[in-house]
C-alpha cells in the first residue's frame, strides 16, 4: 500500500503557506492548537451556507486575527457590518471570556468558487444529505469545476452510498492530477456528509495549474558575475 500524503501539506513552504501563523512553547502550544481546531469547527458549523473556503488564524500575545475566505462574504458581514460584529461577540464569549485579547475578523471573497475544493466538497455533501443520487452529484460537480477553468479534478466518495448495505468507495476523475509535482497547485479537501445511513466521506482534488513565482524575490537565484558569459561583462581598463 502507498503512503498517502495530504497534497497541501506536501507542498508547504514550496507554493503554500500555513493557515495558522503563530509561535508558542510547551503547554501554550497545546492550548493554542486546540483553540484553533475548535474555532474552525465552530465557524464551519455557524457559516455553513456561505460557501466557506478557508480560515486563517494569526496570533500575537494580545491580538487574534481571523481571516475568513468565503464565496458569499456579504452574508457574513451583514447590513452595515452587523453580522460580523455579532459573530465577533459570539467568538469572544465562546473562546476569550475574561481574557484581555483583541479579536479581529477579516472577510475575503473567493472570486472563483468552482476552483475551491472545500466549497465543491460542501456542495456535494449537502446534495448527498438531501438524498440526491451520488453519481449525478459527482458528475455535475466535475462539470462545474472543468467549466471553471481547472486542468483536472478527482472526486472520491466512501461509505454506504445510496443507502446500500455494504460500504464501498467510488472515484470519478477528469483531466490530470500530478500529485508528485511540487509546482502543481492542487487544492484538496475532506468533507463529511451526515446521512440517516451513516457518514459518507467526500474527498476532492482540483488541479489549478503550475506555480512558478511562489518564492520571494530575495530567494530567487540570480546570475552572478562569475557565471555570466564573457560577452556580457564590462570591459576592464
């Protein structure tokens, strides 16, 4: 059997960066990590209908900044920012009661939701929970993704599909998914569909093309004078 690696984790520091950005030691690291997991679970339940893509968390000793990327940011912000203020109050009450921590929430729009694995996975899970035939849901999702400009997509569903007695795995793919190429921009997501027959797992891979400009300018190798061709060097007097 092969060793399966998360495509996004495999490309960390190459073309992707971390969703959580902070530093801690010892017990503080454990508590901060647990808090990050709980915040993401809370937000995914509270904002299930807004096309949630990712949640970034930045920490300093007295400030926490949460960046929410969603397909429908207006639903989160609300009229005159009332929705985001209400969300900030709920998060402060749930996680930072009695603590001197400043909580900031930023909302960013996902301009191409059909290229987001998390959004596509949530849509498939919602359709399965509504008892839509799983093959029809998968084929419709692949069609949406390919029309959105993706170079490849793969979907895998596991569990008691259509309520069958024996659990199985079904996979449908279109295009190419180069999982070994570190330059390949592959978005990946795992989603759970809770049905009356049990939990059905949904995995989504979307290949969005290659990335060649992820390194900062300071790290891009430049041609030194020693390795430059003689014709390009200046004449010495």
